[in-house]
């Protein structure tokens, strides 16, 4: 019995080491693919993080094809969307990339937590009262966790309507490379479309939120198979960080 237990422990240790190596290699390959983005142009237009996100629902909600890391997908363009603000959290670490990745992880490659309006103007005051963390849980959910302390100078409605957790589908490698360059507290502007995600067999993967004031219980996004709840799912066609634009 002791020999069996020793063998079993050695096997589990070996399997764990293989999983860790696979994860590290997967992360290295993932980052290497997007390591050298080209700046498409520079601009003198300063990003204004005070403005509300600009959304225009599309009447002709056509489908476009998109590629994930492994599979193909169909995206239904629901709305034109432009979001400017300060990045308070970023997540592209999805737990053992090649083992625990689901279909949503395969196509939506990065999450950004972004604030705008008054929240984006005084980061010292913001972080004094609110902490932000974008992460993927063991239950496969990708969420932005934040809570505020007593005495926060904004009411709850203002805070929740000026914080976005956006799941990003990059339009190409260059935009993804630019996205990976984003750091916490960067002022950014992302343009593109809010989208619903389908497999090539027309099975729903996830639906985007179309409101900044919904929650997990009221969002249309909760009806997706790998739903993002009240999060926006965005197909990004242009990214501006400071004076640099990536397309």
C-alpha cells in the first residue's frame, strides 16, 4: 500500500509539473505572437476621459467572421461603440491557457476595467476609496471586482454607471499587441462594435450588454452560454494610448 501511495504521489507531482510547464509555454507563445505591434499613426488629439461612452445601435446587425486562438466564430454587430477613460484593471491571464480555456476565452482575449467621468480625473482619490481587480475565477467567470469604502465622494449609482468591464476581441494582431501594452492608469480610447458571439454552427457563446446601468440580473448578456452578465463584449478596430493609435 505504501508503494502504491508513493507512486501515486510521484505521478500527481509529475502531472502538476507538466501542467505548469504547459501553462508557462502557452503564456510565452501567446505573448510572443503580439510582442511587436506597429503604431499606425500618432495624433495631437488628447483623449477626454470625461465623456460618456458613445453607442449607436445598428439597424442592420450583420454578421462577420472572426478567429479565436483555436476556433472560428461569427460575431453579430449590435452597436457602434467608442469608450474613453482610465484603465483601472487589465486581465489576460485565464488560468492554464490551454487547459482551462473555454470557448469565450478562446475568442475574447483580454479584459479591461475602465472608468470615466469624475472617476477618471483624480486617481489618488479614486483608489483611496475603491479597489479594482479583474480576474477569472475557478468557476470560469471573468469579472471585475470592486467595492467602495464609507465616505466615498460619489454615490453608488454614479460609480456603477461609470465603470465598465469590457471583454475585448481584437480585430487583428496589431491591435492585440497594442492592447497588451496598456498599463494601469493609462488613458485610452477604444473604438469598434459591441457584439454577440456565435460558433460557426450558430450556437450562442455570449451576448453583450448594451447598457451602462444594467447588472447581472437585468442584462441581456446573462442569456449567453458563457455569458458576461452586464459586461460589454467589444470587437476593437482601433486603439489609442496617449498619442499613439493602433489599427
